[in-house]
């Protein structure tokens, strides 16, 4: 899908506030409500807008610890990778999972209540996966920037 300037303005506005009513969005981007809604629907149907979410403060809901986990698998064959990916998808503690090029096979972002809870998760879930050869945990000292906004 080729995006024009109006599409970009719509996407920027919705990234800033996904709860914007169509009338307010239309005013912001310089359209009347009907064409604005039509464009939003086209962006949704094309998969440009995947979904709408609320950004939750992890510390306010008791999961204030973020751990970045590098994972090495026992092999890179399809069965090993697919079994790992399927298991990770069922672990709510894992908020991001990336297949990597380079040193490790996967990089995970894991949220947990505290260090003890993370250690328990690592021992009872992550390290017990048959596909996993090695796990290294990196604990950030301070979050400097976190955004889901894509510059358009």
C-alpha cells in the first residue's frame, strides 16, 4: 500500500492517541469525517494498522522488572526452531521474541514481578525447553526510552 501525506498524518495521530474519535481525527488531518473513516478502514484492512492497544505501566501492575534474554538453541533446524517458537508464544511473561542474526539465536524481552520471579520463570519454563542450549539474562539498570511510535 502506498501511503500519502494524509495517511501519514492519520497514522501519526493514531500512534499518539489511539482513542481519537473519528470526528477529532478528521479535524486533525484536514478531512471530513466520512473520507477519514474510509481511509482508516483501508489502513486497517491493508494491515498497516494491526490493532489498537493500551500501553500499561508495568510497575503499576506489579511486573516492574524487564529482562532481556539471549537464547541459544541446540540446533537451527526447522523442528527445533518451531518447537521453541511455539513454546514462547504460550509464555505471557515473554513480551517480545526476535529471531536474531549474529551471536545468539533469539532475543527475548521478559517482564516479571521481581528478580526472584524471573529466576523461577527461567528455571521452570525457559531453561526446561528441549530446544534450549543456553540462556543469558541481561538486566537493564534504567529505561531511557521506550516507544511504539514509528516515525512517518
